C-alpha cells in the first residue's frame, strides 16, 4: 500500500509505503520513505519507545548524528531515547527503509542494548558485513514488498541466533507499555516476582534504560502525539500523567531538545498514523 502524504504545509509531501500484509517477527514495524519534493538540510528526529534501524536506499547519502557527535550514514541504529538526533543532507532523491523494533525484539536482534541507549551507531558494528549485504539486497530489490520481505528474513535470522530477554523483563516492558508508563516500578517488581534492585539491573542491561526512564519515554511519546494533533499543552499534561504543564515542558525538552510547541510541528509526528498504522511495535503477550 502506498500513500502520498501532505505534512502540515511546510512539507509538501512524502511518499510512504507500508507492508500490504502483516507478518514476520512480533515487535517489528516498518515503512519505506521516499521524497521527491523537498530538500532538507537539517531535520530533527523525535524519540519514541522503540529502537530504530535506518537503511539509506537513495542516490545521495544522508547523515544521522546525535549531540554526542556520533555521525553515521548508510546503515544506522538509533537506540532508545537518543539525544537530539538529526538528519542532514536529506535531498529530494531521499529514499530509506525505517524499521522500528520493540526493546525486547531489539535485544534479540541487535544485542548490546545498554550500549545503544542515548546514541546512534553503525549497524555494521553490530552485524558486521551482513549489514552491508542486506543493504545491497534492499537496493537491488524491485519493489517495496520485496524490500520488506528481505528485511523480515534478515531480522528473523538474527533473532534465531540472538538471546531472548528475561521473561520478567519482557513482562515489565509490556506492563509499562500497556499502562502508558504509569505503573509504579515497585508494583512491577512485585508482579514479576523480583526485587526492585534486581529488576532495575536486569532491565537496564537488556533494554538499555532504567524502568523509570522508559516510563518517562512512553509518557513523552503519547504526549507528543497529542500535541501534534493540536491538543492544548495544559490538557495533555493533565491527562498524560504529568504533575503540571511545566513538568510536561521539562520532559519534552529532555527527550526532544525543543519546546512542546515546536515538537508539535514535527513532520515525523504528522505522518506517524500513515507510516505506522498499527501503532508502536508490539511484542507477543
């Protein structure tokens, strides 16, 4: 299925392609992006509660960088809550495959979760030469459906070779996602049958962030989408688990590096319901 999406006036349109059928690993969603009308010199990416893989498939490379000075191109992984990630050199010939992985799936497919949090890295550092081979196959594919199939196969192979997260960690992640990030960590630990200290340590090692930080990221993601939909910041704060509007402002600044008014204008938030019609990547219960 293909959609040409007008984005809030200042972006005339992106062509977004999503798989015509579900399938593959749980905890994975993907979309193809093409741009034939714009030429961005610099575009901020909005963090969300998933690990992102980007395969550049266009004629001219673009660069993904974060505030640590990490600059990657070609095959890029953005971990959970990377700080102020931006894409530069995005021309009207831009084409890329974006894959979002739930933290549980990312642990099996990528490993090294703790090393991925807060930054962007080269996929080559995690997959070796297989990363380049996958990208070459994606570039040679004749359709987006073929590209989606190639990506599914690659992810499935890596998942078979990887290690699953602890059941207690997976349970805690699902509970946080289902509650919108509002379930207390102490309750999570009790329900998982672990001590708070053990859950905190294992969750951090396998997800890359502490449970508290992940809960904040989930709340931020939901609030950012409501802001992008035009809802007032005061209402969003009151209904999203924030103490007040200034609390929302601080979290938006923490994760996105901009004010709530600015994050609401993000092109990526404006097209999320088209690029990710099924919502965030879901793990099996």
